C-alpha cells in the first residue's frame, strides 16, 4: 500500500461565550451570546427579557394615581423623566394647564436627575474599563448630595414620585433653593476634578479613542438618541429641536461634535452635558415664578378624559416617549413606552463586530444602557 | 488641609499596631528557635547539643517565613482595603474589632470554612495542584532575600546564595505555569482566556523586568544579594537607584574627601561627569522599568488582565473557592511583598539609611541613642536586638511597605490596559527601552568608578 502524505491543517474553532445574565459588567441582567475567534468578537446576539416586569400591562391594570408611583421604576436612574413623560401625555389628553412654577420646578428636578444619572454612568463606566477601586466613588459623593436634596423635596432618594399629572407634588422651601445654589457653586470644581483624573489619562485615552465608532448612518438607521447620537454629530435634542415645557426660555448649548463619535466622545458629551445642566438649573432658580404648583387634584379615583396622547422628553439616555390611550375611566386602556435604552442597545452588535473582548465593556458601557429600561 | 485627617490617623495607628505585632511575633519565633533555645541547650547539655542546635538554626528561617507570610498577607489585605478606601472617599472595613483590625482574620476563617468546590468536568488533580504551584515559588523565592533585608544577620547567613537574584527571578517565573494550569483545569471559558492571557503577559514582561535587574547587576558586578546591599551602604547617593555607585565619588567628596575624592572617582574629567549623569538617568529608568514589569508580573492594575473582573469575572480563579482560593489570594499578596523587597534590595539600598552617616552622626543625640541600644541588656546579653539588624530592618520595613502602598495607590488610580495594547507596550516600548538603557550602562560604567 502506497503511503500517502497527509496534510494536517491547524484548525481553529470559534468559541461561543455566554456573557451574562450574571456578569459584573452587563449592568444588570443582559445576556450576550458572543462568538469569539481568539479574543476577537465575530458575532453578538443580545438576549433580552430577563428583567421584564410587564410595566405596560401594569399601567393598564392600575389606576392613574397608583401607576404614577410605579413609573419611576421603569428607568430607575432617571425617575423624573419617566414621570414627566407620562404626566405630559396625560395632560395632553386631559387638557390640564400646568402652572408655570410647576413647569420650572419640573425642569429643575429633571436636570438634577440628569446630573445624578450621568454621575452614576461615569463611575460605572470607569469600573467597566478596569479602574475597579479608584475613581468610581468620587461621582457618588456628589450624587449623594443631590439625593439629599431630592429626599428633602420629594421624600424619596431614587423613586421620587414627584412629578404628577398636573404639576409637581411639593413646593420647595427657600432654604432648599439656597442649598441647591451652594451645590451648583461647588459642582463645576468637582467636574474639573473628575476630568483631571480621567479625561487625559493615557490609559483611558488608549481604551476609548477610536473604539466603537458610531457612524451617523448607523445611528440614524437604528434610531439611536441621546448623547450617543449627539456625540456622533447629529444635534438631536428634544429640548431644542422640539421644545417642550419652559425650555424655549432657557439658554443652553446642545452638545455635539463635528466628527463621528467614538467612546471618548460619548464620555465627553456627558461631561459637557452635566455642565449645561448646571447652567439650566441656575437660570431656573433665577426665573422661578411664584404661584400654584398643581393644576389637577391628586386623589385615588383620579380620572383622565377619553382620548389618546403622546409625549416625549429628552432623558439622560435619549428620547423617552410615552403613548397613552384613555377611555375616560380610572385606568388607562393602553400604555406604550418608547425607551431610549432599548433602541440604543440595538446598535451593540453593529459596534462590537471585530473588536477585542476587552472593548465589549468599553463600548457597552459607553452606550449607557439601563436594563429595566430595556426590558420594562 | 486634610478633610479626612481622622481616617489617616486611624490607618496610621492600624499600620503601626499591625507592623509591630507582625515583626515582634516573627522575631520572637526566630530568636526563640535560633538563639535562646540553642543558648539554653548549650548551657544545660554542653557539647551534646551541637547537632540539635545546627538543626534548629537551619530550621529557623524556614519557620520564620512560614509564620510571616500568612499574617503579613492578612495585614496587606487590610491595609490595601483601608488605604484604597481613603483614596476613594469610602470608609473601608472598620467594624470587626477595634479599627477593623480583625477583618482579614474573619475573612480568612470564612474562606477556610467554606466548601471546596471542584466544578463538573474539571481536571481535579490539576485544579488542586494549581494553587499549590502558585504559592510555593513565592515562599522559596523569598528565601535568599531574607539575608539581604536583615543586613546579613547571623541567623540567616545560611540562606545567602552566590547567585541570589538569579534564583529569585527563576522562582518568580514559575507561577505563570500555575495560572495556565488553573485556567485550563477549571473547565470554564473565562478562566481559560484568563490563563492564556497571563501566559502571554508574563512571558512578555519578564524580559524588561530581567533586563532592568541585569543592568543593576552589571553595575554591582555580582549576583549576590547581600553583596549588592552592602555596596549601597552609606546614604542615598550610594544607592543603585541613583547610578549604582556613579555618585559615590560625590558622596565621598561631601563626606570630607573634597576635590581629591572627585578626581579619583571621575578620573576622565568631563567625560566621567557626563557618564555619571547618564548612569543616574539610566538607573532611574531601570527602576521604573522594574516597577512596571513587576506590576505586570504579579497581575496588578493596570496590568491585571488575567483577572480582569469586569471582563473575565476574575479570570483564572473564577472557579476556585474556599481554601484553594485563599491560597491564590495569599500568594498574590506575598508576590507583591516579594517584588517590593526585591526593589528595596536592588534599587533602594536594602536596610540602608538614606541620610549619609557624615550628616547623621553630627546630629546631637543620635550616636548616643545607638550606643545606648548597643549596650543595653537586651542587646549585649540576650541578643534580642542586634543594632545593625535593628535599624536596617526598620528601614527595610519602611521602604517595602512604602512600595506596597505605592502599588495600592496605582491600583486606586488607573484603568486597565487592553491585551493588544499591553503587548504593544511591552514589546515596542519597554523592551527597546530596557535594551537601550543596558547598552548605555555597559559603556558608561567604564568611565566612572562605580560599585562593580
């Protein structure tokens, strides 16, 4: 028998890794099915729904009054915005006139909430990049101060239930405004402090520059909103493009960059947005009119006129929309939420294609996804 | 100035209490076994005790290390957590015992009592051996250092090897095998990636690390750790950190040698001065190269890719629990200590006082204090305190734990590299730089009289 020379190919296999639902960097319970070639990502499949609580269904089975208290939990880091979206949709149906003082207070607390949300993002993003123990707790220091202010005005630190249909629920005392002013005076220095540690840190720059570039075409196709799309050069900010509440009377810049954004730009956009929020709150304090704060009587059997309405607000993560159909009763007929995290998460497989394993965290963290907001 | 002065005070108090406790216990064990017991036996039995005494003296260093490593690791975990907490506006563990002193003791008890799990499908033998293989080199690798850090105390003479640093480096290269073993045997994809990363990283960063130490050995002209330490005696200008003897001439001149001492050391005139400057710069670069390489070698942030908690769920030790995990943990902190000791011995003059003797002896009170300690009952009769070793050990403790705290500060500041950036940094930056430094030193040392 003639001997044949066998050719041996060195065969390499792709490895399928199941990242999550329990993984320190997936911010809750996202599951990513990753196909890896060595350490390079070939394919990503996000598996959602581990945190599905039926928030829309719950809205249809609770009275308006009850659901107001529940709605902060949809996006637990920016409860003011979810409350506000729902309140505006209901006011649109009901034709309630919100008193100007309440509108200014809404803008103030929402911008405060935007700051707390971005601060938490900043800390956790650094954890994702591997600065496990150092920097992340500095933002939490300022976040706690804001939470103390929230506690004073809303009675709660995170699940505020402060913005209600028709207005806001409590009027702040003059001392509260003084405290807020004092915080705003010291906060820019604190942001400078974060920036001295992070912004030009060579390792941070290496990890974030030119990583996870989000092109304008992809961003538009997938319906990305919020700081993600603004850092890619599209100035989409509902506060300016489709102004609501008292935003037309306030001066602020919409943060955009000229080029297509990488993760560093998304970081920078949030830092700059915090600075803009400070300015907005300052203007609100100066312009705050006196008067009533509630345009609709809050009670357990509260009713909304029959009809349907949609409202959208610019939450820290993007456009947060709420669509309501009311039959005129104590409960809604249908709730539908447009959650920014859900839409922003959709670009993840696109951005992760061909990047190394370590960049998954850098990119996923920079999108700023809140899992309860994705799964509802 | 310090808003957290209270915390700083508490941490300093905790550090002093722990260090005093650790070194008193370890030294009492050494003294009891190596000095007091042989003295007692000789006085009772006479010559018959000679063999027993030899055995006791040989066993003393080993027992000392085995006593020292666990309590030292406990202290280092505690100080790392407290110091990190200080720098990250947190409180840190402060509930178990006064100042949280017993926190790590409680943690250790918890880890030892936990169930020891071998995952399904794991290679049980390899899974068990990996932590042992990881821990063992850090113990026997530390052995030759003991003579160097105690200023060659008679009890630890036996440990000194003529090729000391070579042995230490060889022992330091072993743990990577254990990490790959642990990653492979765990039957977990994250662990496997962690193990492979650690292999790649350790091999790459071994080169600048060893090259930087070779530069020092070249300046010293020996591999013997005790000799390297002795050469550096006599103040900060003699340390290897500052030129490895290139500034000794300056030191001698300051000590009273005047221009004559300068002319002896820098015999080529201006060329010698330039070369001395080059040597100082090169050795400082070598020092940083060593610190960087060592950080990568012992897997600390920013080079903790094999663990990478936010990516690989702590990598190679994901599947370990209980005692095996405790051994991994212990070895990690022991490695940090060993690396700091090597830095102290090779660059920072071992137990040498940074203030040179010609200044120190002129400070009123200090020579009298040294003499009083030397003549005291403890020192002259009981041999509890040996004046040479006593002050040397204090300096070693200050330097080594200073470096440990520095590593903690680094951990509290920097994010983590990506694996390809890590490799690029190692091969494209550190290795060429260390080779350049090495070549500069090879030529520059010919024009200056230095240690070697």
